[in-house]
C-alpha cells in the first residue's frame, strides 16, 4: 500500500478516536459547536497546525508533545472538516450556513 494512503488511514483512525472524546454521546456538544465561525474557525485551526509545523521545522523538529507528523495528520482532518462543513453535512451545523 502506498504510504500516503496509509497516512490517510491513520488520519481516519485518529479522527474516530478524537470524535469519541469530543462528541461523546453523553454530551450535548455537536461537532459544529467547536467552530463558532464555521469555515473561518476551521481555517484558523489549519493555520495553527501549519504554524506549529513551521515552528518545529525551524527549531530542528524537536517536540515534546505534537510532532510535525502529528500536526500534519491533524491538518488533514481539519481540512476534511472544512469540506464536510462546506457541504452542509457536519453534525450540529446550522442549515443556513
């Protein structure tokens, strides 16, 4: 299997795990509630991940918690959320957005 496909599968698994934490069935919080400005908030999150990757790259890749690779996988997932939101398919999304 091509490595880039493996990365996408890793992103899928991470997204599932984080979803079970952040959109827990015992909570009233829906995924869209995390993004009060919709796509603009998601873009802010992607920007944050990219900025972290630049910071780590410039410092020699030394990370205590979130590596360049971790940030890249998170960015993949946030970009998938952007597409989901733009299609009006995100759980809890205002249908007028």
